C-alpha cells in the first residue's frame, strides 16, 4: 500500500499537495534554479449575507501564504494569464471588518510586513477567479524579462525608494489638506443646519457649538484655570479659625519681626561704618 501511494504521488505530484479545506494550491518558484516549490492557497473571496464588502464579489481572489519576495506586481503578472488584473493588495492578515478604506499614500504608509502575507486580487472579469482556481504550475516569480531583486540589490533599491521627492511630497500634502479642510467645512455647515432642529421623534441634537465659546485645550489655558481655582480656594479658606492656627500665625509674625530687626541692625552698622571720618 505504501509503495502504491509513493508511485501515485510520483506520477501525479499535485494530488499529494496538502491544502486547507476550500482552497486550491498553486505552486510557485522564485527562479528556474530553485528545485523546491512554494504553494499559494487561493479561493474565491466571499462574505456573509447582508455584510458589505470592500472587494467586488465574484471578481476577487483571496490568496494565502504569499512569500515576502512576491510583490503586488509579481502577483499581478503571475495571475494575468487567467484574466486582466484590476488591482492587487497585500495585507498582514485578512480583513475581518469590511469597511471602506482610504486610498494608500506613496509617502505615508506603514512599515512593510517582514513575513508572509495575504492578498486580495481583483480581476476585471468574473471568469478570472475560476481560471485561477484551476491554474497549474509551477509559476516563476523572477524571470529574465521580469527579474526580482533580492539580497543587497533589494536593500539598495529599498533605501533609494525611501528618500522622497520634496516637490511630490509637498503636492500630496497640499492635496490632502485641501480635502481635509473641505471635509471639515462641510461637517461644520451640516452641524450648523441641524442645530436646534428636532428629529422625527422630537429630539434636539446637542452640539458643542453654543453662545459661550469653548475653552481652548492648551497648556496656557489650563494653567490660567488652575490659577483661578487656586485664588477661589484661598478666598474661601478660613484664616485663624482654630486656636493652633492663631498660635502659628503669631509665631510666624514674631519670627518675621526678629528677622527684620536683625536686618535693620546690620544696615545701621553698615551706614555708621561708611560715615566714619578717616583722614589717612
């Protein structure tokens, strides 16, 4: 029995590929020199009924076990024979919350994930997903026409890409700030329109806008508030209410008088010394 299984695995090696339930395995190699294959596990992306998805249904392929050397451009090139690829996005882990995402920035982006990742591949046509599920391999990541940098060459390329162009950076920041200012202005205008207007149930939404201006949250403003509270507390405090307070105030007053008397004596002695007549 064991010999039969070995012969069958040698005759058809793809039958012996272990893969998670519901996934199809696609073997890939970094280059022709590599003997062992790495496997990508793919399935059609789907969500629960009634859940909004960021990715289009029936056109999105979910990919597991993506190696670090396989970039978005590599995945797009490897899967393009199935159907034209619209977009590819690599992530550290699958999206659990299907919420709309902000567009990625060329300059402001999180650090790349050093290990294996997952990918969402969106095809232009629904037939690309079914074709990718039956794709045979092994597929080559690095070829003569499309070489993939590795080792020192990749480090040099990453360092060169990490230095941004000042003019392009300024343009992107200005564009972002214009969009942000427009968004804030629209929110303020909408809040001003809804101020004091009851909803369907008769409730009035209370906003932070009012007749009295809001105190700015700065360090100087906080210090002014603390100083004001300290003065209020000092005015409300009862002085010499208890006997021990009266005694302590008397002792402090006597100590201050003694100190002042000694200072006056020293000042008088100094003045007398300066007035003394010295002919020689």
